[in-house]
C-alpha cells in the first residue's frame, strides 16, 4: 500500500521558501553529502511504494515519531535518516533528515519533529502537499 507524503514547515517559519526536509536535503548536498541525499531519496521512494512494509521504516520507542533509517532491516550502509510522523491511515508528514554516524537520532532533530507535530495537533497549517 502506497503512502501519501505531506511536507512539514516549522511553525515559526511558515513562510520559508522550502519545507524542512527540502532544506535539509539541499544543505546536505551543499556540504558534499550527495550519497546521503541519494540514500534518503531511495528510502523515501521505497516507503512511498511499500508503505510501512518498507525495510527502512523504524518506529522510535516511546515517541510518536518514526524514521527511515538506512541501516534498518538490512538497508543500505550509512547513517542516513528521515524523520516523520503519521497523520492518517496512509498519510505521513515528512519532517526533516540527517546523516550521521552512530545509532542514536540527534535530539535537536527529534525536538523539531515534536514541535511540528504539536503545532499540527493544535491546528496550525504546517503541512503542504
């Protein structure tokens, strides 16, 4: 079952030129991490087509936040991650991304996802199609 993606903006920057995920992907590409960007695009495409059966999907314990992780379930090597939350049965809000070594997500990325999720729950229009 395919999943519909909606892209998130930070509630304090609703007029930003790009959504948060696009800002992160552009920043990674500019920093010379094109391989990480390519991995993220691959993970997103697989998630879109395979839904929650995608080998990259991982639920973060104790949080209403999920990630696409390149090492999850036999995925490609590397520390590429895309963070999202669920908004409906077959719809998710893609929030942000990072590329890093180690197994733990960055707390500042998770904090940002939580801020955007809270704004969404409060009825603030933080998502775009």
